[in-house]
C-alpha cells in the first residue's frame, strides 16, 4: 500500500503568504502575529513575576527598624580637645544625620550613583532592562541599582547576583520608599555604605582617608570619596592612587554636567592636591597605646557592647602634648639606632627584567613590609658606597647620597657579609630628615616609653608605650617592670631629710666594700659611674653628680627597712624594693607610670595622686553616660610627704638640671623651673630621665625588652634626657616660669634649706610610719649608729 504524505506542522512558524494576498497586507498580518506572540510572552512573564512577588512578599524582612536607624557603631576614643585617637569595632562608622552631611558630599554621590534619586519611585526600570541584557550577554552591569535599591541590598540582602535576589531587592525597594522619606533613605545610604579600610559611611571615610571631619571636606575630596562605593578596593586613593584619581576627575565632570558645580569650581577641584592620611603622615595623631588602654578599661565595664553601642570616650590626653611626646621618643630611638651597627636589609628579592613585573613585585613586597610612620620601606635598585637608588610603591624613585648613607656604611662595604650587604633587590628602610634630605637606616630593636601627667590631678596628658604599636603592642609605660637606677635616688634622699639630714650635710664619696657576711651573699664593692671618688661633698652635690657612694651612705643613715617603708608613700610596692643597700642605686623594680606618679608627689607639694585617663563617656547621640572628672586632692588621705620635704627635694633636683647630670635641661630650655634626675642601671641596661615642672611631670625610659647593654657610653643623660627636653620644648611653651614657695618649717642657712627643728644640730629624727610613731623601727642600734658616723667621717 503506498505511503501517504504527512502534512507539515505549521503551528510554530508564521503563516505563509496566502495566494492573492498583497505584500503590504501580508506584512501587517505578520506584525500583528508577532505582537500577539510577544504580548503573550510578556503576560506569561508578568504572571510568573507576579506570582513570585506575591509568594516572596510575606517573606520580606521587617524594615520598620530603619525608621530609627541604629547601625553597629564602634567605640571611639578622643583626646580632651576632641581629636580622634582610635576606633574599635568590626566597622568604622560615625553616624551623621542627613542635615549635618554637607551638600557638596550629597551632590557628588547623587551625580555618580543616582542623579534622579529625588524624582523616581525607587526603581529605574530602564536601568533594570539594560542590566538584564548585559547579564544575558555576560557583560558588566551598567549601574541599574538606585540608591534605594543599594540600601535594600546592603542592609538586608546578600551580594549574590541571582534573579530571585533581584526580585527581593525590588520588593524591598518599594517597601522602603513607602515607609521612609527620601532624606531618610539617603541618610541610611551615606552612613551604611562600605568605603574601604574598614570605613562605613562617608563621615568615617573622611576621617580615614583625609584625617578630617566630613563637614570640612572640599569638592575635590568629596568627589574622591564618592568614587569609592563602586569598588572600595580598586578606587582606594591610598592603595590605588592612579585609578582613584581617574574616577575622581570623572565624578567632578559629572557634577559639572548636572549643574552641582560651576566650570570654575570644577577646574579648581581638578587642580587641588589632596593630602591623604597615610601611616607616614607626620600630622597623624599617634596614640595607639592610649586607645588600647581605654579599650581595655571600657570593655571591663560594657563587655561586647563596647564595640556596637557607639560609645565615645573623652580622655585627658592633650593632642599637642601627645604628638610632641610621640615625635620626641621616636626621634630619640632613631638617633640611638644610628649609632648601632647596621644589621642588614629586611629581605632580598630578585627583580625580573620586565619593567611591569618589576613594578608589581615591588608593590607586593612592600605591602608585606609596610611603612612604620615616617620610617618608610623601599627596594634598592642601585647601590654603591657613594650612592643608593631606591624605589617606593607607585614607582617613586629616591636617590640617597652623602651623610644619608652614614648609618649603613658597613652594609655598603664590599667586605660586608651577603646577608648584611645592601644590593639590588634589598628591602631597606629610609627616613626623611627635617631639612628634606633622605637617609638610609634600620628599624630599631630598642624600645622606649614616655608618659606625662598633671601632678595636681593625675590627668595623663601624653602616653607613648613603645616605638611602634603595630610591631609591639606591649605597653612599656604600664606593663614593663624595670630597674630605675639613679632616678630612684631622690626617694632615698627624701627619707633622709626626715632623719635630720639637709642639703648641706657632708658625706664622704670614698670607696666602700661589703663582704659576704654583710650582704648575705657575694661580696659587693660598688663603684661610681665614672669610676672616680671625690671625697667629702654635700648631699646637694652628691645628688647632682649622682654619686653612688654618697647615696649608699645616705641609705645607711636612714636604715633599709625604714627607707623601704618610706618609698611606699610615693606609690611603690614594698616587695619590689627589698630592704638592701642596693636600693640606694635603684636595684628594685618600677614601671614608668609609677615613676611619673612618684615624681608628681614632689611637684604638687607632697600628695600622692592616682593617674587619671578618662574624663567622660557618651553614647552616639552625645548623651552623657559616665562623668569622671579628676577628684580634688584630699589633704588627709592623699598627703604622702610633708610639703617642706617636697620643697627641699625640688631644690635638690633643680641643682641636677642646673649643674649636674641633667644640666643640658636648663641650658636648652633656658628656664630654672625644671627639676629631675637621670638614671642609668648597672651595665647600662636601662636609661631614664624623670623630671617635672610644677604643673607637669614626665618620665622617659629607653631599653631592650630582653635586657642587654645599651652601650658603654649610653646613659640616661645622653639617651632619655634629650627626649624629655624635646617634649618640654612644646609642653612648656605657654607655661610661665613658676618656682615653688618655701614651705613652713624651713630655715635658710648658708644658702640652703634645713628643717627648723634640726637647725641647731645633727640629730636624727624618726622615720617610722606616717604618724612617726614607730621609734624602734626607725632608729638604728647603737653599733649601727656608730658605724654610720664612721662612714661619714672616713
């Protein structure tokens, strides 16, 4: 049977042209057919989207809390004069109401992100269609998201690119536009958006990148910040200045096109140089150790809420003092490092021949060796004993010659070991000196500490706990227990005044020897620092010259146990200062903070005042939570030593800064109202200077974390005193010359001060408890008394 033909299926293709039908009529019918098919497709698509939206809408998150927007706000720590010192939290954020955001910042953001923000209903339909086509073609999105859509996504949704998430985003956008005003939405966006370097919101970004308040930014700075939301890493002005600059110029042009700025303003903004806040910026307030100390104190009170409640802590730190302290200590440590043997480059890399690969490798290497403040990292391109060429990130080349090579001469010698030789590919450190020239140097291994406080209140004005917080977070001001050396002698002399000695008492600076029976161990033959003995001298001269033999004899006159008890009046721990004669030479253990507190007793007339760091704490709306002003001095409970004792000791320590081991202080500062004492421990392992003005006490310590010799010629007067002087040059600038008034109970005899009851003889008064009732413990046995008198005579 013959096979029948099967008619073709024409249901899936347009109708063919019927016989006799005109061409135009056929085209009309074809168009109608296509439109019907498209309409049916769109209807089906809308039905699917509608069903999806109806299904999704009940699952949308509750957004009513955005009406009272409260993001996670970090702990922020400020100086007494309002400068930000540190932030702690997952996000750096500073909640700023829309009315406080400058118009130029809003204009810059709207120009690049959503210029029709105040005109549309939250969704840019044309933009969505364009983005959909781009996604289908696997092209980059052309910016379909409005500001409202970005808020919906950033607050509630993930960043995944799926059609389901896009539907949720659109629904949330409608919901946000219905619930909030445009200003509220823009306020959330400008506080919520991530802008790189842990900064969330434009107020935080202004602080992070420019070190200034948002209200003070320029058009050029606003345009730079406005370029960050698109890609915070790619357009980061610190990490990628070229790309950030290109986007900034584009945004300035958009602002001009949209009428936000004039052509003249645009030209000025394009030409404006930007001062970015970088680690090497000398204007940065370096107070990392202070901020960390505050964080620990606040965390003890608030727990994990510390990092989310938006607490603002206002401290006693003065920004000018803090910067002066940081720079003074840093310069002192770098000056010391210049005198040390060069230890060699930090790393060696092999530079390829391809210039592009070289640039990438150098940038990658220097990221692993970040700048340390003004101590910058670089890679050597060329090296010889007379010239070294280095390159920084972003291909910045620097040539170093002459004196700039002095600290590393041993590393430029042909005889230098391979690990220490400066050659092509070496990672080195450079620093720019005050006159602009560059110097090759190395990161210090030595550490230091500085603290300054107001003696009358205990308010800490400046605190630097080490050379670099990022490298070593150990706070040497509060955590390091070190021997104070001769800087401890004033407390022994203070005890001696209560025993009847005066500044004019003559003591013999002659050799001493103690056998094992006296010391309870090894024989001991103490020496003066210079190895010389000058014979009889007054207490005043003995302290000024820091004579060890004099101090030991003074302690013998006092008695070791009474002296141990006496030093506790200054805040020292008795168990850290065993009652042995070595206490006269500062063989006990102290912290830098203890020394500053103790010297403040002399400065304020005899009161022991506890250090004070936090003045007040507020919430993110500046509502007062904690008010902690320094308490007033209580005469009964805080009196540590008699006022006359403090006055005489101040007179003795004035001699130290005038003619003694710290004579450089008065000679440099050119004022008499400064007092203090140098300190160098055995084998020069610790170098100290502790001193004060009647309104300011400050202490400097320099040494290695694992104690070792600083050097045969390194002393407290040579190492720590210059740091103290540099700080005081700034801190005392506006303080008038103020010398203390003589206290009651003193008489001036022969140009010196003595206690009135001791003015007629050489009697030894008691040194027991604070009420002087412990006579038996204070007065040495008759044999000991005779031995003391013999020591004074010999």
